[in-house]
């Protein structure tokens, strides 16, 4: 169980529209983590966010490795530079939202998590080679969920890859479903679904399929949140 | 390919990575020439230029982009272009400067005028995309090159122009130091007008300037001190150093990405009265500015990644200027690895003796909470893609040598660098580009063991031909395995200069160097490859086996496109798939080959079995060939359909 007390973090210290929104996107190479990161940033620009800074990982991480990208958004830039986003990565324990494209990768980003963090997590595992080789264990989904529950009740586990295969015939579209769930749950502040749809049409090929994926996610997120209320 | 408006529109605010912003800045500062060997985190600078030139052939009138064979060649090419009056850019990773350094030392003496020369160096604290994390800033001291270090994409955009202008004005190369973090962070960039212009396009003879040999070498050295001093005098007019004032008696001097960590850490710690000096130019330093910043302070904290560089110089300046402020830094911050807001906050909390009730405590608690469950997270090493010809070759090497018995395997730089990771653990050592073959020559002088050296096609052309000539001359008993996969794969698939377009041939080169025993192998034919590696062992001297198979990542993309086009045209495509039935869990495919498409799972009886993920399998058929129990089955669908080769 998280014993951090209330969150006194960087973002929380800056009030109102100068507040910084921190998102971690965790997955493995080839899952489209950077694509979704960039979509979120484009959507933020569309929504009028004044500041955006975030980190991507290229190179070595492509080879089946772990990928962790950060997106940081600030609606209105403060006249005091000390209150603005200055770094492309976030502070430990300062994530507002985690988009987990692979379950265990959410735990790998664990140092950024806290009680305020909200989670959207795909339940489809991608086993590292040492697990396939029988040299290491992959933790059970129940165990992963228990760890997440130790931080917060605000999490959504979903079979995003399965939904993508069944409803769209394309496993890769799980990434837009995950993003959609976060929108549907209302966990992405000040960016409208229209903002997001607009950048999907502008930035991605095959926008029909991608919009359908986003909307499957939105519906799932909305439904889950209203059921939990 | 369509035009990317971020590189064409005259004004606007765009989302750009540091590298993209840097390219945009170059387009606004009359750039003429870019030469680079791929290297993370600078590769995408050249790729962006390459894409822009492909999308708009008119740009080619002003700009030429070269993939160079190595960094010594790229920096010299850039210098040559500058000497005809061009504005030249040479991007390279931190270790690339080691390769370029011989040329760079002389180019700096000569100076780039009448043109200008900017060397973009991607440092890599934390070794996020490199084999090591050397602190290459010291080249600035060693060769007297001014260093500019940006923090944000906007800095990259704005300061690259300053770099070109300073280089032009003072006849000195500029070292533009990014990092993996700053190059690959994305943020808003306000752009200005594009400015394209040709250089003088003529070389004018000037022996004292361009021939840095005695006596000109000494004169150019003297002239270099004068040029560096002139840059130093100009720093304050560049407006790339900035101060955030504050009343605290402890101040901070920092630069680049660590400046961002520092500012956010201070805010989180409620230490917003600490004055902060952000250095845009980290060598040479503006002595007057450092003195004035520190003169009323008790302490100056230097926040910088890797070995103390600013700390040493600032200590020296304050000592000479008789400023009494104590300089601290490296005793509180690690001299290795990458920093973060959390790390800087923890260290500053100690220095300022801030209680752990606030953020310092929060940072610690986040870490401690994570540490409780961290042990259950399985490691996820980078590894070879499904169907990679290099994985198949590593399997063949281990099979041919009876699990590496009495065998030494010299690794090298490229995707096959990953061969030291478990479960393959095939390479015994890795040094640098072509260091493996060179070390193998030394090993061969001392032992009769079976010595196998690995090298990729691009690495071979980069610096591998010289050690091969050495090995042939010394009649070293070595088997050199060259992965000819046609792409610089590790950095994301750039063309191998000359090879991808068929102008060079590894086979011809190795034969011309004098290797008598050169063979070509297809790694997807497992038994034949194993036999060839065994056969090489029995031959004297240098043997070369060329592993000829295109990078599977590239090939599978091209193949998917071919299939899409055929199917769109109404044609049937012959499709293969592989499945595992009645697996005996012997480990040959999942432990020795360790293909990522082969997954451990449970069957309906809850027994552990292996299964091939159809969406990840690239159909190389290697597991099908090597399974000792014939448990891997090959299935063919649309037998009469068109065949698309793997």
C-alpha cells in the first residue's frame, strides 16, 4: 500500500491554469508508444495548451526493449519561469496518468507513480525473452493489479488487444483504444475528443479505423467510470 | 512523400524534437552541406535532411546531404565544404568524436573560413543508446573548440544559427552539444523565415592556413588562441547565458537538460530564492559573468552530468578572480548516469538541508515504494527481431563450436552488440567500431583457441577494412563473420553507404584485401551455415564468411507492402505459417535460438508449452529446421498463390 500521504508534488504546488499535467506512456518497442505520445501532444496543441515538453526514446529501445515516454502539458505559461515545465521527464511520484500498453511495463515506470496517478492498462502481456526461455517469471496479472490498487482505485484494466483484434481486426490498434479509455474516463484535462479526432485525421493514415479504435476506447472508459460511481 | 510544413512554412509554432528544431534552424541559416555516419542520438538530423531533399528536389540546389563512411570522413568532408565557403554540419554521437578527433584537431587549427563548420555532438549520459557514456566535453578543452549546449528544442533552433554565425565570424568550428534527452525531447518551437543561399563554391589556395605543419602549425595554434579569446569576448552579446536572480546566498550554475531538472527541483523544494545561471556556452566561459554571479555568494553549486567539467573551470575562475564562494557539486551528485528531477531534488535537499517532509520525502517514498515490488519485474533486454539473420547466425556459431567450447567470440558495434545479453551470451568482449577484429588479432598471437570475430557490413566499411588488412598481413588465425544485411540497422535502418545501392561489394573488398578463403552463407539454411563455420576452423589464416540476408525489420516491411499491393490487385498470395505441436520443451528454439516470436504459455491441461505468435513470426523457418523433435510444423495456405520471398 502506498504510504506517501497526500501528494505534495511539483504539479500540485503550481495552482490553477499553470498546473502541469504529467503523463507516462509505458510499453514495449513496436507498440506505437511514440505515435500515441505525439498524438496526445498534437491534441494538446489543438486544445490550446501553451506549453508542451516530453521525452521519447529512439535507438536501442527499438529492439524489443522497454519504452517509457513522458508527456508534460501546461495550459497557461506562468510569467515566473520557475513555475513552468523545464524538463522533458517528470519527477518521481509525479505522474497524473499512466497509459500502459503492456502490464509489466507499468510497474517498470513505478518510480513515477503515486496516489494521484490514474491508470489505463492493457492486459495483453508481451513476455521478455528470459521469461520465454524459462529463466525468469512474469508476475501474474492479479499481482500487477494488486500493486496498482496499492496506489489508487482509479485504474482501468482492459483487454485492449483482444478488443482491437475482435472489433477491428488489427491488434496494433489497442494503442488508440488505450488512449480513448483515458479520454472516456475524463482523465485527460482540457483536451476534447474533437481535438483528438482532428489530429488523428490529420496525422495518421487510415483515419476511419483509428477513429473507430479511439471510440471503442472512449466508450469503454465512459462506461467503466459511470459504473464505478 | 508529402511536404512537412514544419520545414517549409515561414512562421509558426510547431511541435518538434530537438533534432528537428536543429534542422529547421539550419534551414534558416543558409546551410549547404551535411555529412554524417549514423549514430544515436544524432541520426535523425541527417534523416530529416534526406527526407526533405527527397520531398523537394529544388532544395538540392542549395543543400547536399551525405551519409559518410565514418566520422573522420564526415568531419573532413564538412571541413572541405566549408573551405569552399559553404556552411557545413557534421552530426555525430559522442563516441563518433573519438573517430573524428584526429581530423578535428587539425581542422580546428586551420579554421573553417571562408565558410563555417558546426559539429553536432549527441552526448549520452546514462548510456541510453550507446556502449558507454564518456564525457566528450573535454574535447572542447583539448582542441580549443567553443561548445554551445542547448536545453530545449527552441534553444536547438535558435542557437544553431548562433553557432554558424560565430563559426563564420571567428574562423573556428563550433561544438554543438546535445544529448539523448535534449535531441529526442519534443516541444513547441517558434520558427522564422527559411534562408537558403549557396556558398562561394570555389576553393582558394592559402597554404599557411590550410597546411598546419611546421611552421604554420605553430602560427595556427597561436591564431587559435586568439580566435578562442575573440569568441570569449563575444559571449555576452550572444544572449545564450541567462540568470534567474534570487536572494539566497547559495547559487547554482548549470547548463542544458540539467538546468531543467534543477529549476523544477528548486520549485518543488520551495527554494525559489536561489539564483541560477544557465550557461548556453559551456566553453570558453565568460569569466566576468561567473565572477559577478558568484561574488556575493557563499556557495556555488554546479549541476552537471558526468565528470566535473564546469566545476573545474569555475573553481579555477573564482580562484583567479579572488571570489570566496565555495564551489561544490560532484561530491553531492553522481559522476555517472543520467540525472532526473528526482535525483537533483534529492541532492539539493541534502545540500540545503531541507526536511524530508515535503518533496524530498515524496521523492524518497516514491522510490522506496517502487523498490518493494521492483524485484518481481522481469528484465527486458533489447534483443534481435523475430527472424533476424544475426540471431540465426549466433545459433549456428554456438552449434558449430559445440556451445563455444575452446572458442573466443569477438563482438562489435551493431545490432549484434546485443549478443552478449542472456540467453545467447555469445560475444566475449566488445570494444568499439571494429575493435573486435583488432583485439582478435592480438588474441590470435597468444592462443590456439578458435577465434571468431563478428562485424556488420556498415561497421566493416566504417573502420573494419584496416584491421582486416592487418590480420591478413599477420596471417592471423581468425574467422571473420560479416553480417551483410544491407542496412545500418541498429540506428533504425539507414542505407549502408555504397552497399545498399550496389556500388560496393564486401566479397570483392575482402578478396582484394587478400583473404583467400571467402564464403557466402545464408543464415536461414541452418545446417549449411553450421558446416561452413566448422570448415573455416580447419583452414589456416584469415577466413571470411559473409552472412547474406537483408535486415528482417526492413525486409518484413517491404514484404508486407508487396503482399498488400498483390492482394489489392486481386491476386492470391501463398502464405506460410509455423505452429508448434507436441512440444517436448527441449529448449532448442526458446533458449538457444531465443526467438521473440516463440512464447511460453499454458495448454488446455495447464501444461507449459511453447507457441509461435503468428503476428510476430517473420517466417525465417530457422526454428522449423532446428527442432530436434519435429514439433515445429510448417503450414502452407493458398498453395497456388503468388510467392513473396522473405
